[in-house]
């Protein structure tokens, strides 16, 4: 740096050096901790501001962490006085914490860590915006796209707000490092998390002057119904899909309307036969020892009886059916009940060989009993279909009616009972109750599709295409949408757990099977993530829902699947998921348990930085991680339109006559 420039920017000299902290004596010119230059007035001594200390060929970059008056109130040492240009000193001092090094060569970037320390009486310079861009590695924010016609540009970094330390300085994050890694947005309710997410997406997708982000894919688990309005004005060609889980009891206030430009609106449907056995276990909250094996057998039966009958498959079907019928005949004391149950089983699962007419034709029950000859005849008919060492096949996710699951469970229980497990029905009573409840509960209507029903998405491929914004043109896949908003605001946590885990698993499996890794990046936005990615199970099944998110957190980067986690209770989030986040945007957090949790999860952040979290104003956030070179506090840019998460104007709603009260919930 030229001598004249150094003199213009000098705010003091180093008077104390150790490995962790420097002390600086400020010059008299830095009046009131400001330095007036020909270009502007610089606030050089704010807590959190940065300074440069020039050495041979690099600057030491340090953060201001303290301001104080010199203890003795006197002048500096005679050695200092004899040095040129530093004779005029003040009694004010700064405490600095070294952060890293910035080479003089402007083509090189900032690096963490200090290997060469400044000598005593080294100059200390204030930073300017051009230095900040280099330190934060966000210079050249907009770059040209090679071979584009017409010539287009793309963003290398994204403006997220303005610095609270450096006047009018726009804080930026590097796009690759933020959206190409897992990130966490944390803070108390009302601190601005939803607005931060909306602002990030609007800035990423709403730049009409740059090449459109047509290759982006965002899937939002919108648990509070906030983001449809916030993302309603993204410019073409960016398109959105808004899908809502609704049911007869749900009343949804739709702030946008049913017909919005650039949006496809649909009811979300998830055919139950696409669930894996593990997801069925989560949904039905099965116990380990008995219920899970029985449920898996029942699911295997649904696939078995849904498939076309090849020769060996037909023999296995008949074996299972004959075993169950034989057990009903032998172990049911009341033959009237046995006949009724046998008829029900045959009506659903009967085959050409074993049918109602073939087994029960002319078989009469008198005084509650079959005739002995009828019993012998039925036994003889069934015996011919029994096999040795037969096994129920695994679940193949073939379409079946949801109502058939109860019958398949009954059949699986009978099959276990026919093998001597006499108490299995008692152990599975709660499982049967849950299946019946799922058949009747309105909020699970989206799951209860019929195999012949005309569905928007009737296969795994169609569902994932819909989520990823793809459509099929013959054998070719065409990108038609960039944002998929899944509105989960009308359903309970157990539905959110199942839907979020199934959707994440389907997308993850699709990306893992792709022949080209990382060529189709997908970002999952997990709003209120503590509800379905918890650190501790809410029930025996909840941790199973967390497993897929933990796997994505550990392996998703390899396949281009990234998480953006939003939560007001970081201490309740899965430690595995949170520890894999590379970027953090933390709003005000005042709960001591949450603050301590963040300290444990981010050991590379200093205590000084973390102490700011409890006093951050609304809409302000501390940003740190791989997308910014140093921790930065900024005011997040205001989203427009805002998410549908406005604070209640209590005084307005309170002070009115009772007959003027509106907005009463039905």
C-alpha cells in the first residue's frame, strides 16, 4: 500500500502483542473513534469492525473486540514518540483479535489464521469496502456465462442485507458455498426466520437482469402456510407448484387465490403403496417384537395378491390362503363365526382354485357346528394346496386398496396363529386399531388412494417428477418448475413426519440413481424442522422419521441434495443434522439451552461472537460458515412480498366494540 494511502487510513499503532490479542493506541486524528478522510467519515472503532495491519507482503486482518481508555492516561513511550508520524496519540485504545491474512496481491484472497504477527508500533489501518469484498471473498459478484448467446451473466455471490458495522456495505454470501451445502437458519419466533428464507429465495430466483435460475430446484415443507404469498411474484420463466394437504375439516385462508400467474396449484396425493415397510412402521407406530414382523407379512400379502399369477406365485398364494382357512376351521369354537370369516377371506383373496363356491358350497352350519363330513371335505380340499417350507414374499409396493390392508393383517395374523403363535392377535390389537383409525381419519385422505383412481401422480416416477419440476415429453424429461411448495399447515405432526420423510426419501433415491452426480442440485427447505427432525423421539417411531434427514445430512452432498433447516429450537433438532450444516444464519436466541447448544455445535466461533445472539434486533442475523469468510452481523434485506407470517396488531384488534369484531375463527 502506498505511503500516502497508509497515512490516510492509519488509525493507530500496535502497543501490545500476544498470540490471541493485540492492543492498539489510537491517533489523535481518530476523534471520537471516527476518522475523517477526503472520501468519507469512517467509523473505525465499532465492536465487530475490522482493521488491517500491514506486514511485509500481507495484511493481518483483526476484529475490534474492545474499546477502553489507556489505564495511566499518559503519553506513549519515548520510543513511540521518536517515530515519524505517530507522535500525536490519544488516550483511547482498541483490543483486537487476529482473524487471518490478506495478501497485498489483489488477485489472492483472504485466509484464516495468522502465522506472522505484527511488531510493536506497526501501523493499524481502517478497512474500506474494496478490502471487505476481498476479505469476504465476494468480489466480482456478477460474472459472464461463457458461450452464452445473447451474452448473459450469473451471480457468483448473493446480497443478503446490509452490515450493521460498516455503513451502507452490502453483505453477500457465496452462492456455491451456501446453496451447495447444508445450512441452518435459527432464531426465536418473530425474529425474522421466514422473512430471511423468503428474501434468500427472492434474491436467488428474482433477478430479471441476469440469466434466469431455470436449473434451480427448491422443495419447501411449509408447515405454517407462509410462502405461497412470498414467492408469488417471481419473474418468468421461474414457475412454482403449490400443493396442499387438505381435508374436509381443514379451513385454509388462501392469501393468494387459486389462480396465480406462473403457478400450478394441486391437491397433494401420496398413494399408500409407495411407502416402504419402514415408513409404514412409522405411520402405524409399530412395536418391534411382534407387530413389525406381522405388518411386513401383511404388506407382502398385499403385493402377493395384487400381482398376476405365475405358476409358483399361484401355488404360494393358494398355500397361504389354505393355511389361514384351515386354521379358522380348526380353532374357531363357533363354526358360524368361522364360516363368516372364511367367506370374507375368500371374497377378497379367493383364487380360481380356492373360492367360496369351491370350499363352502353346500356346507351348512347347524346349531353352531359344521357336519363332520363337511369338515372332512373342507380339510381334504385345503390339504391339497399346502406346501412344505413356504415363505411369504417381501413387499413389492404393488397398488392395492387401503381397505384391503386390514384384511391382509388379519390374514397375516391367522398365518402366524396357524404356526402355533396363539397370542399374536392380542399383541397386534393396537396395530389393528391404528389401521382402522387411518381408514377413517380425514387428515389421511391424501394417502388413501384407490388403485384405479385417476391420480395426478400414480407412480414413484411421476411423484418425483412433480416434486422436481419435471415433465415427460415422450422419453425426454423437461424442466417446467423451480419451486415446489408443500403446504402442511392443516395437518398434525404425525402427518408432517410421514410426508416429509417419504418425500425426502423419494427425492434422495432418485438422485442416488442418477447416472451423473451433482448435475441436478436440489434444496430442501425444512420449516419448523424441530417438529419432524427432533433430537429425541416424541414417540417410539419418531426417530425413524429423522433417519432419512440424518442420511441426507451425511450423504446428500455427494448427490446434489442439500438441506436448509429453519427452527426456533436448535436444542430440539437432531444433533447429527445440525452438525453437518456448513452455514448458519442466526437471529435472536435468548433461551440459555439453545445458546449453549449452538456453542457446542459451532466450536470454531468465538464466545464474543456468540454473545451477540441474545441482543440481536428483529430482522438482524449473525452469518457465519463457508459462504462468508468471517462471521458477519447484518440486517437482512426485506422480503417483498412478505411471507404470510405477520405479527398480530393486538391493540387494533382489542380496542373495538364487541359487535365490530371480525376474523372470528369458525
